[in-house]
């Protein structure tokens, strides 16, 4: 196993334009769309939210988002998704991708998986990473808005098997910031690595701290 590697700075510096919002580096999966960027920026400015940090200039990584305690998390994430013009991939039950809603979800990065098969999510995620030239897989390690005794570790196993880093992104409601931290490369020692990854998040950031 190779040792865990972290970047010395807590987050990468933003490269912003005249809007004051970051422009992601060229290798990061993205969709060049003016309406997405301006819509996302407008919604964030109206609510007083900002984006702190930036993504590493890498074509493949697992993006984990926490704390996840409210439906507002999805809205804040969507605003950042549009503002940064990201091309994100996220997994849902294959049965949820039917009809017009399913078509819309696919347009915005949804990939259907059969969760009835044990271990299928990790296996299919790794296969997608190997198949594509670039991919940003977005995962909420808590798996639910409710308080959980422990995180699901599928994100870690995917990153390890696909040999890609993990990028922690925090929704900080206390300061109205979406904080993008530096990439973390898993070593294979989950017990040693997980506390280091979770150090990027705390209950005080959550919309409902008691649920984190």
C-alpha cells in the first residue's frame, strides 16, 4: 500500500474572473455553458453564498459532500454545480431514470445502477472510471439526511480501486460558504485515512448540526 498523501494547504487557491467566483482548471470535467454559470452565480449572490477554494487540475476524482442534513443541501450543491459549470456524475436506482424526469436526470449526470446486487455500486463506479477519460463522481457519504452512526465507505473503496483522489466539499451554512478542500489520495488503510478525511467537516457547518 502506498502512504496517504495530502496537500499541505487546506484548499487550493481560487482562480476567479470578474464575478469573484472560481473558474475550474481545464482538466476538471465541465460543461461550457454561459446560462449555467450565470444562473448559479445569480442564485448564490441572492442568498449571500460564496465558493471557497477550487478543484485540482485533474480529470478524474471522487467528490464527497457533507454535512448532509437538509434538503437545502441539494439546492446549494445545484447552485455551485451551475456556477462552476461542472460535469458531475451521480448514481441513482436504475428504476428512477424512466420517463421525462429520468431523461432530465441523465442530462445532468445521473447514471442508473441496480442496487439489488451486492457491491454493484462500487463495481459499476470503478468500471465507469476505467471506461472514461474524465469523470467526477459525486457522493454523499452519510447516505441520508438523518443522523447516522457511521459514514458509508463506498466512496473510499471506489477511489482506492480506481486509483483516483477524494476531494472533500463542505456545505458550511454558518458562514454561507461551499468549501472545496485539497485532494486526498487513499492509502488503503481506511481506519487511518477516514479521520483525516472527516477533519474537513464538522457539525457546526450543517444546516441542522444535531443531525450530523
